[in-house]
């Protein structure tokens, strides 16, 4: 990653900002750039808040491997999230699930559904799909509506 011309890509800022907005501590605002820098530095990888800000704004797009690994570790994603579209898709699904599970109502449904048979889960999934349709929502959150 340190070699000239070896960049993570033009979407690094988007991916990093997505992590900042999605991976949030329960019951409070998202992490600040300063909090992330301080926490990463405490692990032995010096990084400044201003450097993270530059990455988030797209003014820098060629972080060192140590910085990529430290950012990935902080947010709980694999380092390949930043440059592999397959990993990005996988992680995006996990992040959507994590965001949904922060909703107390969704948690209650998930906890009550745990242990049910596959047939019962299919029935519940169909009911939820139908209710989302009746409310004019897409089948999955974060997808555009069809109507």
C-alpha cells in the first residue's frame, strides 16, 4: 500500500464515511474522527484525526497498510473491505443487519424468532414481506421502493 501508485481507490472516503455512520456505539452519536484517531493510536499505530479527516474527505487515498489494518480493526471489518468489492458487499450486508438490530423492535422480533422451525421462519418472513409491501416499503431496507 505504501508503493507509489498503489491506492485503495477513489471510493475509500465513501467506504470510511459509511463505517463512521453505520458502526456506532449503542445509544449514542457516531464516533468522532478524534475518538477513532485516539483509540487507534492507543493500539500502537499512530494516526491523527486530521489524517483521518483527509481520508474521509477524499483528499488522501493512499493510506499505509498499517493504517488500513488499524481502521478496519477499529470498525470490526476485514482490511479487504476497503479495496475488494466482494468483501465490501459482504460487509455491507453485515452492517445493514447490525444497524437494524439497534432498533429495539427489530431486536424483540429477532429474539422471539430464535429457535423456531424453518417453516415457521418462512411464514414470519412472508408476513413481514407483505406488511412492508402494504406500507409501500421495499422488501429490504436501503433498497428503493418499486412503486
